[in-house]
C-alpha cells in the first residue's frame, strides 16, 4: 500500500507542479498533451486551481505513505 501511495503521490505532485508552471509561465509547450488538466475539457479556465489541488493531493498522499512507513517501523 505504501508503494502505491508513493507512486500516486509522486505522479500527482508532478502533474500539479508541472501544470502550474505550464499554465502560469507557459514554459513546457511540449508537455501540454501530457498534463492531466489539459486533457479534461471541464477544467478549461480553472487550470491553475486544478493544478494546485493536484499538487496538494499528491503531497497528502506522499505524507500518508510516509506516515505508514513510520507506523510500520514502530
């Protein structure tokens, strides 16, 4: 379970940060099709907020995975 949380958290964190950088600064034009927020048409106009939510969710999953690791160690 910890491995799944780590992988999912990392992917969501990368999607959130990458999408935020691409939306605000427009640096990653080549990654436009790889970002989740650009693939979902109902998020059009709300990309920044969706990227922030993805980043926060990814961070929360990583924290939950780390919490499980600490619980197993004790």
